[in-house]
């Protein structure tokens, strides 16, 4: 295993996520079982337990959000430790297959768990927490995604070895017409580092708004309470998509503004 501060932090966050999610999933399962048939007195106790589930959920999401930029920074910091690697692509080759699965799982975890927390936030605005049972059951269902995400972090960084890998220029030769996606975004066209998140968050807000509107059919109170925020989410989505589009146009007009590491060596 190649160890540095980034890897140690990723491992620590993964273990923390596994521990907190395990405990919270158990609590959520108990709430989901009783929510539909509980008395008024029992519901009060469950609301206190659900408050804990919600808070731990936010903490867990925060740790997974922090893990995303840390993931990429850690991968970049490992490039010099992998013989033959010139960019993040080489580290991903050395960590195959866990690296690629972990990469896409990061995005999926953020979408799924972020959507849950968005609905939870709107549910808290309601006086009687009408979707408490639904949210508790769904938390139990999405917890395995957190387990897989954290487990893949442990497998990727915990088993990574300084293997000799092919340079991405070999995999993506100039005559192929394709460019290494990591070199393209990180070095050559860096404005895409803002374009991609802008579009990603915009799509997330649109999908979450659609799901929220459908959940409103289960409770008039939730529907009324969430109507205003849903409109705000859609406005923010349009704003971010516009910003992303403008940045992409600027980047395309400017052309490459960064330095590809291959060009430094060739030069």
C-alpha cells in the first residue's frame, strides 16, 4: 500500500462513514417498521430517534462530500509514486478495477444520498414530519450504497501498489483523435473543473424537484411546505446551467490554457 496524508484521510473517512451509517441504518429500520402503526405517544419518541438519524445522515453526507475533492487530490498526489503515470489516469490503472468503480460510485452516492437529505430538509419544515416513515425506510435502503462507497475507498487506496503502468499517451495516442479525460480537464481545459460541477448540481436539483413533487402526493402538508423551495431549486438549477454554459463557451473560445504534462516532458 502507498501511504501519504491523503490516503490516510480517505481511509479514516471511509471507516467513519461505515461506522456511523451502520448505527444509523439500524435506528432508521426500527422507525420505518413502527411509523405507520404508531400511537401519538410512540410517534413522539420516534421523532426524537429520527432526529438523530437525520443529524447523523447530514454528518455522513458531509464526510462523503469532503471525500470527493479529497479523492481527486489524493489521486493526483499519488501520480509520482506510480512508475509510468503522468496523470491521474496512471493511478487509476494501478488501482484497477476498484479505482474506476470507486470513481463512479462517488458520484452516485452524492446524488442518491443528497436527494434523501434534500427531502429530509423539506420534511423538517413541516409541523408533523409527514414523511418520517418513508424517509426512515428509504434510508435503510440507500445505506448499502454508503457501505459500497466506503468499502471501495478502502480497497482502492488500501491495495494500491507502485505498479509500472502505461502512460495515458499510449492509451490515447494523438492519431486516435481522443484525449485522456484527466489531462483534458485537469491540465488542458481547466475551466471544465467548474463546468462539470455546475451541470452536475443543476441536474441533481431538477431530479430532486421532480421527486419532491411526486412525494407531495402523499401529504398535503408536505406538498404545501415544499412548493416554494422546489421553485427555488429550479431557479438555482437554471442559474448553474447558465453559468456552466458560459464557462464552457469561454473555454472553447480561449482554447487550451493549461499545460499538458506530456508537453513539459517532450519540450
